[in-house]
């Protein structure tokens, strides 16, 4: 299951992770966000132990502003606490998995 991240736990879960991290910036009212939600959950299960998969509700956090998120869904890929890749908009599981696997 994808972990929920917010202003309080972002540093501990994302920035300090020794594994690659995917952060899915989403909102409940966003149709494309709901489309990729099952993909994100599948990847959380499949990548367990290899990567950390998280979700950040843009309406409940200041992180979207901090990272310049203007459109959702936006997927940010972190390695060693730094953003190394990004996807804006809904996309396929294959594309997301390829980007994650490239960081392993």
C-alpha cells in the first residue's frame, strides 16, 4: 500500500530514504488522479522492499507549492533525497515502472 506523505513526515519518508521514492501528487476531485491511483497501489505492492511508493494530497499539504506542482497528477521520482525525474499527467503503469526501475 502506498504511504501517505505530508508536511510532517515528508523528510523522514522521502528525503531520508535509502531507496528510490515515487511521490504521487493528487487530489480527490481530480479525475486523472483517480485513473492512476490503482496503478500506484499495484506498484507499491510490486516494488515493496525495492522502492518507496507514496501519495501526497495537494489539498492537505504545502508540498505541491514547494515543488512547483501546477498540474495533477504529477509523479516525482526521488533518489538520495533529490528529485531526479517527473511525469505530469496520467500515464501507463509501464512508463512509471520503467522510470522506477531505472533508479534501482
